C-alpha cells in the first residue's frame, strides 16, 4: 500500500478519524493525503473586495484551518510522518474525493461516518453511498469516536463471486502488517440446497 486518501470536515467529531487514518498509514508505510472540501457561501451584500479576492482569502483560511486541525489533533505525531494536505472548494464532497482519487490513485480511501448533529448529509447527500456506487478503490468508513487499535481480525463476506478473489488479495495486503486473521464467511438461506452444497 503506497497512498491513502482521507477526507475530513475538520470538526471535533472527526478528530478520531484523522488520528486513525494517520496511525493506519504509518503502520502501512503509506503516504497520507488529507482532503478538506468547503463550499464558498453566496455573496448577498456589497463588498469592497472582488469575488475573486474573497475566494482567494477564503481558500487561504481553509488551508490554514486544515493545517491547524491536523497539528492540533495529531499533536506530537504530526512531525513524525509528513502528510500532504489538499483544500478544495466544491459543493460536492464525493465528487471532490473522486477527482482527487483519479489524480492520486490511492490504494485506500478513508472517511468518517456522518455525525448525527451534522448538517452535512442534508446538503451533500450520503457521501459513502455516492463513493460506493462510483469507485473501484477500497473504502474504509470509520464510526464516530473510533479509537485506533491494531487490527486483529478482518471479516470478509463472500457470495462466491469472481471478484472476491481480487478483494481478498487486497485484504491480505492490509492484514499482513498487522498479522491479522481474515475470516471468510458466506451466509445462505437454509432452503437453498444448491448454495448449501
């Protein structure tokens, strides 16, 4: 694994996901790219500055926000392993992740789950669903408050499809640095005799 792309909204609730992505990338010896997507609000009043100057200023502020967010939440770890940050203005988080993934070609994309107090889902839709429908890259969705711990077991559900072999090979690459066990399961209906066989 060479490259991991992690997308954040720079909120307090997403801080544990950032730590997880950072520590996971360190174990995998992969470059970590942190993406923050923001939306430029509509200008509803007259200003002295041009819209272009306002956009440039906001972009700079968002870059500083992401840098401070990473330094604050990673603390001393921030200087142990370099990360690359990306700040993008867009009204679609999932499209921005897709565009950057086409450039970086990451081996894994990490996102946090939508917080129950977040308005993100109302405006941008379900990011995970949008990504699952349009990417071929493995996607790791971290629950809120997930604290990094070494991986000991990975469960893979199979339906005996051809693509399962490729997926399992990718999982082996993830499991190996952790010496983790991969458990492969198949669930079938008891009345399906052919499947049971």
